[in-house]
C-alpha cells in the first residue's frame, strides 16, 4: 500500500505563545461592495469601542453581503430550512425570501449536503427570467448557509392546477391561451438549463413557482447536475416518480436532457387534464401506466431498450398515435397535441429537445399565449413560498426494492 | 441568450472570481495585512514576530497546490476534479491567509469538497483513511470556511473541454496531420493539468484563452489554424476582424507568458526542498487560536448552540425529523447501491 503523499505538518516550534483566543482583537471594518464584486479593504481602520471582533477579509466580505439584506418575518419552517421574508436594506421594496439551511446533525456527517451544494452551484450560474434568481449567498454566525432568493408570492403551478386542499382554496380557471403561456415559460427555463449544460432532474408542478408579475419560475435545483462526460455514470434515481421518464425507470446510467423533457410533457398533460397524467403509486405501476397511456417500450420503437438493467414491461401495447392525443387533449389543438406527443416519445434519442420545442408550430398557432400579467393567479402565496422552499431540495422518495420487485413480477408474467 | 461570451460573463467565474492582476495583488496584500494585525497580539512581542509576506504566502499556496495535485492523483480523483479542487483552494487563499488557516489542512478539504461539487463519489471515511494521519473531522473542519472563502461559487470552468473541441476542429481541418495533432493534444493537456493551476491565469483569462495559450506553447501553428488571419482585403469588416484577432492574440500571448513560468516539469523537478525554510517561517507566525481547526470549529459550534438554546427555538427537528431523515438515509443507500464503484476513471 502506497503512502499518501500529503505532507505532514512540520513539527511545531516550541515558541511560547501568548494566551490563545483572545476576545479583544483589533478590528478592521469592512466596506460595502456595491455589486457583489469584492472590494479590497484598503484601510485597515481601527475601531475603538469594543465592537465585533476583527474579521478576516473573507469574513468581512461575507458581512458586507449579509448586511445588504434585512430579514423579516418567518414564512415557514421545515426540517431542512427556515424561510424568512426579507428585503434589500437600501430598497425595502425589493422583496426576497431568505432560506436558511439547517444542518440536520444526522445528515451532516458528510458535511454540507449534496442538495445544498447543487442548489447553490447551479443557481449561481443560471440567470434567466424563468429560473428562480439567487440574489446572494451568505453565512450566518452559526455557520449556516443563507440563500437569498427572489420572492415569488403567488404559489406554484400545482396550486393553480389543483388548488390548495389544506387551505381549501380551489384551483383557478384557465384556458388554452394560459396553458400556452405557462408551457412557454417552462420550456424556455428548461431550454436555458440545457443550453448551459445543466440537467434539472426534478421538474414537477410544485417546483414551478409563480412571481408577482405572473412569470413562472423553475426552482429547486437540489437534484440538478451538469451534463456528464460521455463515459461517466449517473444515478437513475432522480425525478419524482410521476414525472420520471421510462429510461430512468429502466435504470439507465447514461442519459440526457431528454429526461427533463419527459417531465415537461407529463406536466403539459397534467395542466390540461387538471390531474396528474401518470400517477403511479410505485415504480412498478409507473411503468404500467406508461405502457398503457403512451405505449410499451420495445426494441421496435426504441432499439436497445431491452438491454437496460431494469427493463421489464407488463404487457405490449402499441404506441398511441396522433389521433389519440388530439382527442384526449383537444383543447391544445392539433399543433399542441403534436408537441405533447413528441415530448412523450418513449425513445429518449427521438424525444423532442427543448430547442426543438421552442421552434414548434404550437407557439405560432391560435390562440396566442396570454400575457403574463393577465394570467389567472391566486392571492396570498407567502405561506406557499415558505412551504415550497422549506422542503428538502431534491428529495426523490422510494427505494430500489420496488424496482427489484417489478423485475420479479413482470419477469414471471 | 446571445453569444458564448455573454454566457461566460454571467458565470460566477467571471462575475465574482475574475480580477485584474493589480486588484488581485491588492486583495492578497489586504489579506496578509489583516492576518498580521490579528495574529500579532497573540505572539511574543520580543523579538517581534517575523510574518510571512504576501509574496511568500503566494509561494506557500503554490507549493501546497502541488501537494494537493499529488494527493488528488494518489486518491484516483479524475483530472478535472483535481483542477476544481486546486481552484477552490487558490480562491480561498485570496481572502484568507496561510497564517490563519493551514494550507496542508485546507488542501484536503478542497479535494473533498471538489468531489462533492462535481458529483464524484468519495466518502469522507474513504478519504481520511487514505490520507495518512488525517481524521474525517479535520477534513470537515475547514469545509464551511472554504465555502465562505469561495464566496459560495462552486462551479469552475476549465479549459479541458475547450481543448477537446479544438482537437476535433483540428482533425477536421487537417486530417493528414493526425500524429502532430495527437502529440499536441497530449502535451497541451499536460500543461493544462498543471500550469494554469499554479499561476493566476484562471483569475484573468477565459478557459478558451487558457487553452489557446497552452496549445500555442506546444504548437503555435495550430493556434493560427484555429484563429486564422483575415487574409487580404481592406473593407471595414476585415479591419474589424483584424483588430479583434489582434486583441485575442494579445490576450493569448500574455496568458502564455504566465503559463510559461510554471511548466509541468516543475511538478517533479523543484518544489519540495527549497520550501522548508519558508514553511518553518510560517510555523512561527501562525494564528495560535486556529492552529487546531477541529477544536476551533467545535468551540464555534458550541457558541452557536448556546445561543440557539437561549433563543429556545429548537422544536421543529423533533416534529418533522423522524420521517425526513429516515427517508434520506434510504436515499443515500440507494445512491450507494447505484454506483458501488463510483464513476469510471
């Protein structure tokens, strides 16, 4: 066994050290930076009068960032995060949601969670009207991570579709033009992610938040990752079940933006039906629903599919044709039905891409999409944003047991 | 979204982590001055403490970067993730002093965190057991500090993919030059694995400029092939092109000058021995309060915990905790089953 090359510390010199951690260190005050770019701290001013202890440059910059925001009332609290309303100190009309991540001790054995790292990593890079904006990140004294996100007070798409059962609020009424507007915003968000080589991997209605101006925003990047290099394995255990594409249900280790497109397709159908399109209770059932509603993946319609690790199907149904989509999703018109069908193509290599979606004739057909300010909306979603953000980012429930069970089940049949 | 340039300008690497050389120097000088100011009261006054200078700090960071790269290789961490770790590490020491936080500790934390940020499975236990005399606690102790020092920017753009693109393009343009292209590929990659990480080029240049500069060191003719001159013609479009090309070539030349200060041969050739005096000097001026990072972090945590208790604001974990964490443990297990050997190298 080779020995690690990491150098060990030189033996510590036996100099006598003055009393360690002293409470009264000299203080250097930070300077506010205007645009998030670090400003060198030129003057190391001494501050008399026993103020905060002196800070490293890194800490000063963090303080500067923190000081830009004012934390207001609590919007919600969950196991993994507390969400506060907040605003810009210099401009109280700029509202934000401050999401303070908790360190759940059990999870913290490996340090900062993957979900938090992914969320921060990707939101730092993605600036787009239809992606939730991360305005700032800073740490609080207790070494917790605080994400300053734009405030999106009008709930999420799930509430628009189904209403809020808990608070007994019915869903809103909407029509073909509204659907087109929401789908357009969602498609642009997904296109932007893919254009920047990011897979979201958890697109679902309650991750689509609504801004005060009606704009739809893709949120929760806790399961996102960059496109893998061609040789690299990725986990198939992503995307909430109802929105999960067949290739992931079959355990594919290499996949592309097509996984997100499938989710977009299932949401498209859900908005029309006002009900989840493929609400499988287990992975087993999920595959069954796909086979019934869309068609059974076979070597004919998807060369190579039977080689996927967890491939197993309950029955062989033909793939639905355009007529079926036009009938079932009549409100979308023939162009809309065509687009939906292409997003729900079983073979991921033939599934439409986000860019192709944007070039589809659906957007040009009548009716024109509703302007975002005119979209139907719900009032008072503060608590909802609290609820949406306090969830653990990117948790996909369930375990592999069901997948093995399916194999056994279908294998027998 | 417009051009690739516009896209790069929206990246954190450009927005937060690009500086002019003068500005970078200024930041490092501030970091050094602040550290001295803080540490001085804790060291014997007579003789006056002999602090390392900002220039010496930089040399120590470079030296530790070599150690980081070697450790990363030893651990089987892929090239690109080693590079990410090195950049995390170097960013950290722009606003933190080596006198405050030991680079020999932070380099391990950087490797660990880079693996997490790049989806490379490497558990804390695995890492600490492979790194002699390092506990998991030590690696974790620096994590939060590292993140803060990186200003919570976890995405690094490297020149490696740019190189792959350039090679594809060269193969297309010069199919008869396969052997020359192959050699340029290998040798450019060798440079990219080392020189940019040892110098400040990531702070000043884009990934494609860094790639072009490295390729130019190996085979300047290929750079001319990829960025051809405008030929003859004196219309305005040609003039604009020529002007743009001159600017690009100027940036590449400057970047190249920096890279040439740290050629890959330095990795094996030079570092270790002449560093000893400087490392000894560092030992004598380190912040005594933060010599033991684990103890330091523990006391910070207790401080925070006490404060929290005072706030009497503890209940929710108990209310929601059970279900959530059980589910999560399950999820982690699932992930472990998915990739028992981690990704291919």
